[in-house]
């Protein structure tokens, strides 16, 4: 019988688990030994068991298409991604440092604007950001934290360096899949998990609840917390319902809430109106309040901004926090860390060319075929150019798009992002992956042990987004000490 | 508790109860037909009749045979009263109220839905239909049991009980409607001869045979069965018991306004029925009236709790 590792290659990128086809890294010794002890048919059985569990648990996401919205089962690869806890400790510190600096920056943008006044970032960059909300100027959320929940995307380059690719500060999603992935792994490989010292992740809901309580308007020690969802047809509805259930909060839609003349938010219950203290909102700023933002929004709550500004309700993340979730602003994060914290950044940025700068623009246009070019404000991997994978025609078309709106584009070198063994038709093959840890900041700061590993299931693809053929893996942070 | 959530849980329970009742009804009917000799006027069309969907059925099918009717009642996704439609609606309601219920409840309903979806074609065959229905009934029992054992008996739970018992009372009254047909003076001698078998099956459809034997302690007789299924306040599926449950929930829910009073009237109305004294025609009129009253009760519950959103 042929080995499941046959023809496995680690030539093209850093592999998270293997030095080579025959030699696992120290962190994956246990896993490889175990996999090699299984028959090929056993591995297939586990894969089927995992798929069944996903169907039964109803872990799904919604794909929008011309034929309507379809609930798809969450694509999951049973082979975990593994990292040494010693490396993780450093990353965790780096993530806390980064979010702390980002929150200082957002407070500053809506306050003194010292960073701008001292010429650290052009005021034009802020003013032209579509996520800068002038309505938020002068607001002071509790603990001076605007981005309470952050999902930061990390990728590893060929030389092993871990880079921050982007900070998702608006309504980052994926944490429920991280939690469910572990539940599935426990079902599928119970005997394997017993022998390995993996850091637990299931304390996330507790920390989320603590964080949300910590930002409640001060006069309340048992705050009423709700999760605000755009509704059952949203692609992340599964996650909204899951998180509400996990933290014992009500899951509400815009129509369930009302802001009264006293500028307080209430929900409509069987007992009448009930006051709400904290809203974990999963609706974009644009749709939050038709009184202030998009007038045509049917998802939000009229008067919500009034209530928030009056200090009667906390919103997580705070409106306007997205100003730091902009790929141009991203380029300035290392400088923010130095400026606000007087520290050196622990996690490096990917080198970034800002098309708003003449020099950078020229460089980008001259090297389009080698670079990744992204719009400043899109998410989900849409509207970007991966130079090395694009046809000459696509490159030329993109050149015109950039020229028309340079402020909105950035260029980055195409990283050979790392791979991990992934089960493909009964064999293991290297597939590119990234990592999205989740960071919570309120009174305290918390980082998940690991995060959501997303994997590009298509051979050679670098796009890990679930909406575009990506899947996910369980992520193990392993304690290697004493071994 | 959100008004919207209350409404979804109420409907979740109604649809789950409807799923169970449909499965039970088809399953008992299959048994009954196996006992009766060919040619007795007790055919499959009676099932369509009590579900009140004759018109829709005959728009789709010319013949009322086993194959068409079981497909119509069990797996026809375009007929809103079919088992598959009920289960799909239940799943949609629970999918959108997961934050109020134990995980297992969602997984249970989701599993049943996936199971049904995979077995839509197998029900044409009698043997696999028997297995299918058994699995559905088991699933419904598991669902009810795990809510009772895993969930706090709080307001959300009360809305579930409310929905379940209203649906149950409605179904029992429909089954009694069917039974009253059997009392028709015009019934054939042959049918009279097999009457006991019919009544036993009615009791079985409502899981009431054992309790009837213990409680009524006489041979199975039509008017006794009717009385038992309408008036006994301990039998889970009797109309009176359902009303006791509904009244219990309503009294414990906030802002119940005039509902307890209306319910007391309804309970009084049912208790005043005496099947020993009524003709078949009178009985049918009473049952029709009862179904209308249950419909009104639903309207009052909705007005009282679900529409508060408009305030």
C-alpha cells in the first residue's frame, strides 16, 4: 500500500509540520506517528465522520449566488495545524501590543489627533478613509478601547518569519468555526488528543462575556448584553447565533430594538420593553443607524448612535473603529507602536507600497506582475490582484483601476505563504494556510490560544477565504516543555 | 424574552408536534388497513380528509391510493402540511432560535431533517416506510425528552409547551372527527363487525390504549373512547388535558391579560360535551366548533405576546 505521504513536497514554501516528506518537525512528531499507525481506510473513515459531525451540528456558512442563498457545510480538513507554545507566546505578546497601539491610535484620531499633527500620518489618509466617521469625534468609550474584538490575519513567509497581513477591526468573523473545529477534532481523534498537551481554546466565550460586561455603562453590574445580527440570511448568521448562545445573550435583529425619547435602547419582549446595556453588533457601521448613516438601512436601529453618544449603551466594536482597518493605515501600525507605546513592534508588517505616494505608485505599476495589489477597504479577498497568478490582460486591466484611484490601493510582495499537510483524495498534499487569532480588549486583553487556520483547498491557490474555496483546520498550540 | 423568539419557539413546537402526529397517523393507518379485509370503506383517503386538504390533494393526484397519499402526506415539499414541510419549518424556527435552546435540541432536529431528506424516496416501499416512521417518532420523543430534561422550565419552555399542546388538541379533535364518521348510521354491517378494531386503532394513534384499559375498564366501545379522548384530564393527548397544560403555561406567563378567563370558558365547554347523548351529526358539529375555538385561542396568544413588537 502506498504511503499517504507519497510525493509530499516542502520545496515551495515553509511547511508548518514537515521538514521534508520523511521528516516531521518536532511539534508534529506525535501527530505523524499516529497518522502512520492508521490504515488509509481508517483515515478516510475519520474524514467521513468529521463531515457527518459538521452536517449534524449544522455548522454552515451562507454563499450568495444568483440561485439564491445556499447554506453550505463548513469545509474542514481533519489534519490539524500545529505550533510550538514557545513561539506562540511571542506572537501573543505581539498581538496584544498591536491592538493596544491600534486602540490608542483610534482614540487619538477621534480626540487630539496628535499622531496627525506631528506628521506621522498624512491627515489626507484619515480624512479620505471611508471608515473614518466624523460623527464619532469627541467620543470616549470605556477604557478608551474602540476595537474590542479584533481578528488579525498572520502569514508565514518562506524564511519562517510570521507577518501581520491585516487587522480586522470592524466585525471580524470566524471564531465560532475555531471553537467548533476543536469540538470536531475531539470527536474524530479522541485517542490522539489525550497524549498531546494542547492549550485549550474553549474559554473564549467566557472572556468574551467578561469583556462585554467590562464595557457596560458604569452604573450597571449585571448588564443586559445582546448580539445584534443582520438576520438569518447573513453569511455569518450561524456564528451570531452560536456566540449569543455561548455567552447567554439574546440574539436580536434591528427590529427587536427601539431607542426611546430617553436615549436608551430597549428590546421588545413578552413582558414589554427591557433596557439593553451592551450590544455586540455584527452589523457594519453603514447599516447601524439610519438616522446617522445609510438612510435606507433596514437592518439597524434608529437612534442607536444617539444612545451610544449619550453613554447609555456600549457598542462593540465602537462605531468608527474601522478607521484603523484600512490597508493604507495598516502601513503605519509599526510607527503607532513606537509612538504610543514607546516599544519596538514584535510582529512585523508585510512591506507595503502605498499607491497614494508617487514613488510607491511608480514601483507598483512597474512590478504589477510580481505583486499582490489590494483595495484599501474590501474584505473577503474580493477585488484584489495576485500578480504572479494573473494573465497579462488582467494585469493591464488592474493597472487602469489603480491609476483611477491610487489612494484606494496598496501593493505588497507576493509571499510564499506557508503550507501544511492537507487531506486531498486520500493523500496528504501541501496547501497554503494563514492564521486568524482573535484578540479581545476591554478592561483586560485576551488572545485565543492559536486561532482559526484557514486553508486554500485548491492546489497552489493563495486565497483562503471560505467564500472563495477556502476551508479550515483545527489549530494546536502545543506545550513542548519537559519533552 | 423577545417576542420574536417566543413566536419562533411556539411554532417550532407546533411543527414538531405536527411532524410526530403525521408520522403516527400514517403508521397507525397502515396497521389498521392490514387488519381489515379488502373492500371495507376505510381507505387511505380518510387521512387526507382529516388533514383538511382534500382539495389540494385532488389538484395534484387523480387517484387516492396508498402510494400517492403517503407521498403527499409524508414527503411532498410543496404541500405545507406534509411531514417533510413541517420538519423543515421546525428546523428553520430552531435554526433561528438556537441561543435559547440546548445544543442537542438543534442537533436533534437537524439530524431528523437530514435523515428525512435522504429518505424521501424510500417511503414508497412499505417496509422502509415503517422503519422511516419509527425513526421519526423516536426522534420526536427524543426532542421532547431532552428539552424536558436539559432545559429550564422557564418562559421559553412555556411557549414550547403552549405550541405543542395547542397543536396536539387540534390533532386529537381531528382524529375524533374521523372517528365520528365511523358512527354514521349508514355504516355497513361489515364495518360494524370490525368496529372494535377501528376504535383500538384510534386509541393507539393517540397512545391511549393502555390508559383506556386501566381507566375505563370495559371493552373498547365507541362512545366510551370518545369520552375518554375528549374529557379525561390525565391522558396526555386528550383535549381536556391539553387545555389544562395550555392554561398552566398561560397562567405563568407575564401579561396574560384576559386569557385565563377565556381558557376557563373553553375548558367548561369541553367538559359539558357528553358523547353518550349526542348523535353523530351533533358530534361533528361540536368538533368543528372546537377546532374553531382552538383557532381563536391561537389568535389570542399571538395578539397577546407575539405582536407586542408593534408597541
